[in-house]
């Protein structure tokens, strides 16, 4: 009888996974995907591989497809998974490690050159003895790849401080975990059993990247627990979710006496050559990574913010080629002496992709591209805020063939070309080289995006390479914002909170390119990242947004029998206005429940005086009510709103920024979206075309309150709003803000 027939279902406790399906201590299967993150640590092509805890053999199958002639054996105690693995690998043993006779199965001393221990050591009762036994199988130059979860992760400490140590079906407290390790414990585990760590990488959960020390005691709050005096290395330990390790065999640091094994005290264990916070590549400055940086300056200068960017790049790459799409004087070249290894400065007019093409060609000519990763980036961003190290750590663990900071859905899904990273496999491919060799001059930046930025991703994807962006759809908030705009870079504050590190230059002087608000973004950087803020001031493009003149708005709302819609129209207004703004609601003698809705839903706003409600005795029409609102208004700027239309969340941010950017302007308008027809309204200003047909919605038209403001034409035969806009713009040219601010 099923639970639906009346029998209560047993709770699905995690410990039920330990039942009869597998031997005690066996690692139960998780996912049938190759461990590309581990394989990214390979020092040399594998020839004979042993994968302990191979599950269904996905990693071994991936190796056999990637490396011709490789032989792969697997050990998997979960027999249903082992049966699948047998169809993929050369040898599969389905017994617990302790029960396996290696010699009887053809695994003799020195027969293995690659040992994979992917999330397996923590599942063993005695991982120390296991490592000692496995060490005997390794050839002198063998590589050992392992991943181990970090019990020091801040989420565990926070839970323990609250008395919670609940096992889970998977994750750090997986019910099948028997042993637990910190970073220091991982190092001791390998060193004491005869292995030297060559490389240690960290896997972070994106949600952990915002963990910061604060206060005079440099402390971190973890719920009921505060850890004081946290240095950079300790902070990294708290953020780390999992360690990825590459090791090699050495002599074990253990002593044995009969059947008893004595592990030395931690204080006597030798220090690892690997630093606690970074892998060996970054520690020793040998990243195996090159960079081509594209710059352009109409003045022929290398800006201060570019120098900061280059200094940060030097921390994550070995060599930088700076390619300027302009000439540089000797003085400007001298600024690059300590930062760029090669400088190319000539006017070519092919935008960033032309600079990338020239940098790649130079690296090929000098034979520098072999077995190297390549960064392509440009001067279109300020930053980084803290540095690129965390981003590279996260993306290396995902082992994509190429990746970028952000991706766009415009035209087709593609990486945005202001920051991209390509693996050595991609860089060596015919598809990559042919693409950049074919770059030619285009008529506009729009054509560059169409011909090169969008096509680069699709070209490499069609060649079989995998890709993604650091900021991707794993974040629910990213999905929501992409519904508002296909270009995620128009939300710079949001991206900074996710650790994107860079802010587009145009987002700090073009209102339509910053839906988080130019003024708000500048103020955030001023208060939180002073050095980057100084670079921005030095560049000078956002000077109008530094302490801009305060702007106040009178919002004139027309209402007639729309009690069903007025709440939806007014709520976004009150979320966005400041205490200096006013809302004047003119009720054109409604006969429905509009007055009651206003009185009950906006009682607080009415009481404070920020909402002024005026009800006409008789219906006079929209133009008449707008004239009443104009006479009552007292603020510098006028905005019109009809019940049933809705401001987008960035409405006032956009206009405040547009006013700051254009202090001499008298009026502005933007795009609107008509939900019923799906039609967008709004385009570049052309008075002759406006006389023929209206393309400006009055709800997006914001103007100064001027003494000679024309009245709204009551009884006008053609559209009264159109007539008003025609008359106002006939003597004052408006500024068009190219972003949708209103839903109709």
C-alpha cells in the first residue's frame, strides 16, 4: 500500500543512505560527470591511471577520449556504478580498497603514473594507510590529484556555534563522511604518508566571496560566533569549500613498529612549499598565463586607472602585451615600462578585436603562445576592486575551455569581450587562430559586436570547446535582472556585490548604461573603494556626478475610475522618491472606489503631506487635470503619470543621472513599453518627424517647471499630450535617454 493509500511514508533521513545497498564505508555515487576541475591540475599527459572511487567511470572515460592510448583502472565498491564503469574503463575492481590484492589484479609497484582521489579520502576509515598502500603503485614521476572538503568552512563553524552538526545527503556534512580535514590537516595527511604537495587550489561557493573581516578587531561575525584578528590567509580558509591538490611521491614522514603506526606530532611535520592561501603558480609567479590588453585614448595618454588595471593583471599572468589603437609619446610609453613586457602603439581603427589580433600575432611570432592560457581584456573598465585572484580560483576549478566575467543574451548568448580567458587548448586551435587572423576594420562599434564579439563564442563552441561566465545563471538574481535587460553590465552595483571586480567606464557617465544609478554607483565607490574612486576622479568623465546638485520632482498623477490600478502605479513612485519630492494626485471625479483605495492604502503618505490628493467636482479630462497639477506643483522638475502605467524600478535614478549629465537641458524623454501591443515607443529626437507622428510618451517626458510652460490643451482635436510635447520641444530640444523607463 502506498502512502497515498493511507500508509505514512518513512522520513527520508540522510542516514538511510548507509543501508544495505553498499558495503560499510563505500562511497555512494553522486553524479556521472567527469572531474574536469581535478584534471585541470594535470602536470603531464596521463598514460596509466588509477581512479579510486571512480563511480560510473565518467572521469576515466573523459581521459580516454582526450588522451589517445591512456589505460584507466577504477576502484568502486558501489557495484551498480561499477557495472557501468566496466563498460567504459579498462579495469574496474568492485571491492573496498582494504580487500584488494593489487598484484593479483595486475597493479604492480610503479605501474601507475596518475592517481585520482576525487572526494574519496574523507569516506575512508583509515585514509593514512590507504595512501601508504597506493604510494607503492606510483612511478617516480607520478602525479596524484585529490579533492577534499574543508571542515573549517564558515558555514560549519556558524552551525556548530548554534549547536547544529546535522548530517546531510551531500556536501560538507555528507552522511558518508568519516574523516574531516582543515587545510593544515590535508597537508599533514599527505606529508606524513610520503607525498609532497605541488599545488593546492581552493574551491569557493560564490556566496562565500562576500565574507570580509571588519571592525577594529578585524573580526568576522558568524551568527552567534565572532572570530577576531582574522588575517588574509585565515579568511581564505574560512571561505574555502574544498581543496584541490596535486602531489607527488616522496619518502613518508612516519615511523612503524610491528603492526603499530605512529604519526608524528603536528609541530614536527615539515612545512609545505605551498602557501596557505594560493596555489603554487600564483605563489611563485609562474601562472602559465599571458595577457593582451587593448587600449585606446583619443588624447594619446595612458590613464591612471589603466595602470591600476595592469598592476592587478601582473598578479595573475606572467607577461602583458599592451596594444594601443593610438600613438604614444615616449613619456606615455615610460608609464608602461614596469607593467607591460611589449608595447604596440599605432592607429589601426579596428577597435579592441584589432588590438587583440595584433597582440596574438606578436606572441605567435615570438613562440610564446605554446602551452599558455591567454587573457584578452581592455580599458573599458575601472578596477579591479580587490584583485582577480578569487575569480581565477573559482573559474579554474570549473575547468572551462574559455570563460569571461559576464555574458550577454543580446543577439545570441555570448561572452562579453572586455575580459575573456582562453585555455592553452583553445589558443592552439585552428578555430581560435583563424578567427583572429580574419579580423578586419568595421564601420562602427555595433558592427564589431555583431561580427566579432557574438561570433567568437559561437565559433569556439562549434569547435567543441566549453565555456561560461563568472557571473552566470546560478544566481537567481542574475536571471531576474536579465529579464529587465539583456546586458548584465548595466547593473554595476549588483555585479560588484557578486565579486565581478570591474565597473564599465560608460556606466559612470552614461545614465542609460547604469540602471543601478550613476550617482549611486559613484557614491558607493567613494565610500567603499577610495583608490578606485580616485582613479575615476582622475579620468574625469563622471565629474558631473560628483556631488551633483539635488533635484526635486513634482509627480502629477491623473486618475479616473482606476481604483483597480492606482496602487500598482503609485507603489513604485513612493519606493523611488525622496523626502524632497511631492506627488500630486488629481482625481478627475471618479465614480468607482478610487477615493477609498487612496485613503486606505496611502494613509501614511497623505498624513505626511508627500501625497496631495485633489478630487475634481466634475470630469474635465486628462489635460485639465494636468494643468491643475502644474499650478499646484512646487518642485524644480515635472513628471507625469497616468493611473494604469508603471514606473520601472530605475525610473528616477535614470532621470536624476541624465539631469546631472546634462545640466543645461530643460527636458528629457526615454523609451516606453506598451504591454498590450508589445510595442516600444521612443527614438532619437527629430522635430520634423515628431510633427508627423508622436513617438514620445508623456509618461517618460520630464521637464523643468518654467514660467513660460505651455498649458496642456483642453479640447485639442489631436492628442493633447502630443500637442504639449510639440509646443515644449519646439523651443527647447530634449535629451533622449536610450532606456525603457515606463510600462504602459
